[in-house]
């Protein structure tokens, strides 16, 4: 499962560590099997109750994990993504669309933040990193299993689909014409985030209803992707929740 092509073909991936395994076990039909060391079986007896567990030694477990210090638990899981049309539920009020986000840590952090902010779904669009990359899965700290996820090859299609479902699409853009703290965020909103290095292409940002800038009050040039996503998503969550 170390290669994306294998994960995609088999629609299987590995979830490493107690938080990821706990999240996976909370989704019906997601976990095929859990591999655990004897020590982990003892330490996480409550978590593993009812799961199909294969006990392996430390060396075998380490071969399944890319963590520096494996926690002793790895679950073989079925993919959890759903078609975009299903993820864009008619009642969705807060969505994160990531276009061409390449860094696994950033993608995982956006998913985790979206979960924490109460977002309804995340879309990884374009040439974004594999959602099932071990580093991405680990960075979500279990949130990958908490909210709907869609994988959409065409970022423009994701934007248009969100608009058709009644969401206002806001492009997070340092050169945006609307200040984040002046924006009306009370309605159903889809935030559009771009690549870590070059941001959003002009032609994609132009499809959004507005380009929104996070004000920089100090001397920093900009915010990194995961921080910007956290600020935007929580601003929306606060506005929507009164």
C-alpha cells in the first residue's frame, strides 16, 4: 500500500496509529483488518473490542508503518471518499475545496481543521496529494473518517457544482477585493484554497463569487495554507453559528 497506484487500484489504504484506527473503526464497513503488536492489543483492548485483529510482531508492524516510532496499530481500510454530487448535500453550509494542494501535511491539516470547524465536507480537487497517502492520513488525526470527502479531478467543476447547490464560493486570495472581516459569511459558503507555492490560478479564482483576503497587520508576507484555511473556516463557523 506504499504506492498511490496500488491504493487507487485496490481502493485500500493503511491507517496508522490509535487515533486513525479509532476513526476508521467508527465508519461501518471501512476496516478490513487491524494489525497490532501484543503490547498494543493490551493497551488498546477497549478500542479493538469487536474488531478483526491480527497480532504481529514489532518488525512486521514496522513494515506496515512509515512512522518514525510506530504506535503498534495499523488498520487496512477501504477508501472513504464519495462522489462529489453526494458530498454536496443540499443542506451543506460550509465546505472546503482544495485545488492542487500537494503537501500531505497541509491537506491533512485542512481536513482536520474543517472537521474541527464543523464543515460539512472537504473536496480535494485537481492534482492534489493523495488523500490516502500515509502522511496525509496521519495529519488528519482521525478526521479523515469524520466528515465526507470527495476527490474531483477538475477544480472548476467542483466550484460550479458548489454554486449550483446554492453555496457562495469564496476564493482565499491575498490580493482579494474583499477583506475577510468585512465579508458576509453567514450564508452557505464554500472556501476555495489553492496550491501552497503559487496559490490559485487566475482563471480558477475568477470562477469564485468573491476573492477574499485575510488582512495582514504585521510584517509577515503571507500565511501558510493550513493557517489561512483555519482562519477562513473558523470565521465562517463563527458567522454561521451566530
